[in-house]
C-alpha cells in the first residue's frame, strides 16, 4: 500500500472518565521524526507514542502528535511543591529585586505562573489504565491519519505511472530517431566526400565509407541505455505494486534512470533527439518531486 508522508487525523472522545483529543499531522522528512505533546499530568505516556506509530506502519515523515487529556471525574491529581526548586527560585527572585532595585511584586500568583514549582503525580497503578484510554482515541485518530496518507499515496502513484508511460513513449521515439540518424549518416558522409573530391573525379572508397559508418554507429549506439531504461521502468512498476515504504527504493532507482538518460543525451548529437532527452529529464524531475512525498 503506497502512502504519502503528508497527512492529518483528529479524534475526540470520552473514555474511562477522560475527555481525550488527539491530533496527528505529518510532512516530509528523510526519517521518522516524531514530536509528541501531551497534557502535563499525563506526560509519562509520551514515550509510548512513537513505538505505537511504528507498530502501525509509520516509518517516515515529520510527525507531530498533540494529545489533550482532561479528567471529568472527581479524582484529583496529586499536586505538591518542588521544595528545593522553589527555594532556589525565590532566592533568585529576591536577588534580582535587591540587586537591581526592582519593585517587589513577588506574590503567590506570580510565583505560581512558573509551573516548574509544582510536582504533578498520578498513582503508578493508573498508568496502564490511562494508556489504554489514550490509545483508544489514538487508534481512531491514527486510522484517519493513515487513510489520508493512503489516499494521497494512491494519487501520487497514479500520477507517476502516467509520467512513466510518457517516458516509455519518449524512449521509443529516441530509439527510432537514433536508428534513422545512423541510416542517413552514410549518405551525408558520402555526399561530403564526393563534394570534396569532385574536382579530381575521384570515386569514394566504399570500404572506407562502411568502416566510418560502423565507427559512428558504435559511437552513438544507445541500445544498452534504452534496454536498461526499460528494465528500470519495469522495476519501478513492480515497486509501486509491492507498496509499503517505497520512497527510498524509488529514489535510488530514479538516480539510475537519470544516469541512463544523461548517457543517451551525451551520445546523440541530433537536435530532435536532444529535445526528447530534455523532455525525458523533465519527466524524471517531476517524478522525483513526487517521490519526495512518498513514505
């Protein structure tokens, strides 16, 4: 299943007395870069999100996960003061006030604005229950997220297949023109020699003409390149059909296709062929841009 690296999924539900909202969005990235933000009281669940996404098949992309958890029940969290931190923090405030002659507006509310002075702790035995509740909402949001990535991936694959067909057509035309160039080369060469020797009424050496034509044909032969290109086209189609995480494999294969097209262009001096090579390069670049969006 081809998937894009861009997507979005959202879910809000009430589970086990918790109001849970989950939002997932992702953009392109070379590797999996997962950034999770979760309500402070449930921060201990943050480390479980990335392994969960990996288990769901998310292997590439910059993924941002936002999870809001609010308790609807009467159970309160265990909130205490970080005494050591608070003493140091207040001492620093007093030093700041006295050293710089600042107005003394240190109050409970101003100190409480620094959330690090509080310790929020939930009972250890609730961790699995809380993760089960959060995972229920995370499952639903991830389902939507993956479906969006799948639909976009299918659209990208269809577009690349269309461009691949155009490339096949361009390679066919390049091959035809290359054969025609070799066929007309002998006539052009003979004509030039006749014109050069016309004053002396010397007949061109047919054996030498054939030798020169053979040398030219070997120099501009693109059979190897076109055969390899067609092999690459088939491999490209197979990778698309296999699905899963195909972005890197297609990227490497596209580099090989670019190499063959560049070699073809360097061998052919015909203007018509050069124009077709440019068109082929443009199609390859369009495919490369699409591949950058694939997981």
